C-alpha cells in the first residue's frame, strides 16, 4: 500500500480476533521501530513485547478495557531518558523519540493488515509492576497488535488543514 493509502486506512481498532500474528509480520513491525528516527540517532527506547494469552487479569490492571487483552500481542514503548539527547534548553527528547517509534510500529502493523490502538490512558504504576519495568524506563504508550475482529472502516473525522497549519509566522 502506498503511504497516503496507509495513513488514510490506519485507524484505532477496539476488537481483535484471537489469531496469532505471524513472526514475519512482528519482525517487520519491530524493524520499523528500529529504523525510526530519533534525536541524534540515540535510540533511547525499549520495546516491550507482551503475549496476552493467560494474562487478561493482569492486563486489566494496566488498562481496563476488555479489548486491550483480546489481541495476541501488546507492544509497549518505554523511554530511557538517560540515553536521550537533551536540547540546550534542557528538553530531553526520550518521550518524543519513543512516540515516533510507536507511530512507526502502528503504521507498519497497518501495512501488514493488522490493527492497533494507541493507548496512553493506562496505569503506569500497574504497568511497572505487571511488566517488571525498571525505574530508568518510562512507560509511554501501549498498543494491542492483532487482526481486527470486524471492518469498522469509516471516514476519519479531522479538522481542516487550514485550522492546523500556520505559515511563516503565528
């Protein structure tokens, strides 16, 4: 699929079939993450790959929606601030870099015919406990990855470009 088709087709999926995701498809998703741009190419992130089978109760403590644990795999992106580039005004880019990586993963998943749903409304303390995330890693976002249970394609509701873009000066 070409890029424009991909960004138009990608949507948040909130229902998954139990079918396993093929290793080749997961490898392509993870490779897209590895190739994602990061500030000064420092790659200050870790990807947590979680197989959901038998973990529904634990996963509900991290994010309470039933569909979160329906997919066979959940990917989590962790920012490692100590490994990130910091701009001269003190802004550390670990979280920015991690979100770029997550975006690459969800687009790569869509390109493979898989569904995802970017989840930021999770319990970070529960995530740390359930997934044994070390203190130096900051959980940024999670996404289920799997085959959508049904096609819920509908036009995306987005603001007009003129409402979002400012040229030359604000």
